[in-house]
């Protein structure tokens, strides 16, 4: 395992104007357990919820007071199905994972038993998938794969050319440069407007970038759960 590579997705965060409806859907229809629900750290009026499938599968919902004022617009904020457009940088659809084709069919049965229509399975070769919708126009998929992707079979030269990727770039993308972690932490680089940036108020963002990592962490960390731990022996 290469330590400089991410080893999975910790969670997907989805905006909502009705966190209760999303929790009810993901819990009842998909069988995911509610494992966290608390005021969003440092965000007045924000609610943050976490639902868990099997281990290493977390879906998060973020309810902010202003979310309800943002209209759903197909082709911009939402795709509506797995083949339709949405704005660059938005989530086109969310694909969860099933452990096997049998598990995929079991989950399809569960979803349909809740009155939700499901299309599939569709065999994509690299995976088998079912498709359905969730609250607030979410486009959802559950997929299963029986073997790892073989890049030699699944990177199509014509598609590479259509994406404007050169042969040299393709080799670079297939074989990212390894990274050796230095003994000392890498300093925060100067703010480069040509790089991607989070959207904060300009002055606040500049202040955060000027702070040391330790000072920033101490200022905005919230390590304690919202519910105090029960004394040992009082678990019931």
C-alpha cells in the first residue's frame, strides 16, 4: 500500500433541505443505519447526518438554512438520471456498492418492496448496476464488480483521443509519480489564484491560509461527540 494514496472514500456529503426525509429514505429503503446526527461544526443552523452501510461506506447529508432557497434545476443543479447533464463540479449521480450480484438483487428487492421503482441490472462489463431515484431528485445507483478493472481493456484509445489526452499524458495518468513524505511538514504554499480554492469570504480565507496548521486545527476542531460517554457499568 502506498501511503500517499487515498485508501477509500470516507464519506460523500450531499446537500439537503429535509435531512429527516433523506435519513428515512436511506435507512428504510437502503437499510443504512443512522450513526451520526449533530449540529454542523462551526456552522450556525447547520445539521450534519451520517448513515452507514457496511464498513467503510458512509453517506453524509448537510442541511443548511439556505438550502431550501436553492431551486432544483435539471441540467444545472441535478442530472435527473445517469445519462443527463449537470453543472461541472456537481455530483452527477451517487453509486453505492454491493458485495456481489446476489447482494445487488437482494437490495433491488428491498428497494422495490418500499414502492420505489428500480431499473436494472444493467451489465456494463466493468460492473452490474441498478438505478433509481431518491428524495430531492437524487440520482442513485448500486453497482457490483466481480473483478478489478484491467486498464489495458478499459482505457479506450479513441476515448483518450476525444478527451484530448496525449500518449505521454496517458502514461503519466496511469502511473502517477510516487511521493516520498519529507521529515518536516510541507508549508502552506502561497495563494495562487490559478489553483482551485474553497469558497470562503476572502478575508477569512486569507487569514486561515496565514495561520499555522496547529493554530488552525486548535481553533476550529470539534473532537468530542455531542453526547457524553456513559460511565462504565451503566450501558443499559
